C-alpha cells in the first residue's frame, strides 16, 4: 500500500449532486447551476445549500425567502452548465425552461427536470465567501414515468454529479449495494452495541 499524502485544505466530497437552483429576481424566474447541496434533517425534510455571497441567486433568496432545487437528467448537461456560467445580474435566463409553479410563490420549477422541490428558508448562515441557506421542503414534483414501486427511480431520472476541483460531470453508475442492509452480516458477526451513530 502506498503512503497517504496531504493534498491541501481545498477539499471536496466526491461526487456532489448537480442541481439547478431556481429563484425569482425582479419578478422573473432565474436559474443557477448548484452542486453544494445536501439534506440535513429527516423530519421535517430540510436541505442546506451554499450560494456565493456575490451571486444574484443569493440576493434573490434573501429577498424572497424561497428557492427551488431542480434535478436535471444527463440530457440537460449543456443547459445546466450554461446557467452556471452566466450571471442572472446581466442575463435573463427565464426563457431557457418551461417554468412551472407549485405551492410557493418565489420558487420557480423547471418542467424539463425529472424532480423539482420547493423550499421555504428557515435559517441563514453567513460564511466567509458563501451563504448557507437551510430550507424546509414544501413540495416535491415529478412524473409517474420517473417512479418505480412508489419511489423515485435513479435509473429513470438519470441524474448527474459534479466533481471539483477538476470540474467534470459524471453520470450515476451501477448500483453497488443496499443501504441499511449490506452491513447486517458484519453487525451480526461482530455484535457491537447498537448505537445511534
């Protein structure tokens, strides 16, 4: 086995889920590529997103208190990348997608995305370069064609991910296991105390 090396303090989780952030700017929908997103609470469902303090989307969320997260499929790589390259301060991106409305006024949804979620901001944390917005889920939208046995099917959605700092997109690969299942044989063999983490 080779020696581990320290590659510095600019680390990233590999990979990160690629989404398109939806906000409202001056009464029009705006969209931005966003991969710094994660679920942080089970019930209620709360997601955390990190948005650069200088971005138009940051100001829009602060202004309205709402946002959407839209999950694009692999057929949307080009347009997803585009909305991350162009600032909403200078470019109207509202005509790029078929925009839908859900239950929230300021969380525009992208009809072309297999999954769209609407959030109300419940907490804001200012960081040195970014703002962490915690949003409580108001509604999740999809179509029956993306479901299997009552669940969203990753193979049907065909989401893609981002790796940084090499800045590449990746399709989701083959299933390699089952969560809360594949470790049971080790649990039963090693018989550790059952813990909460």
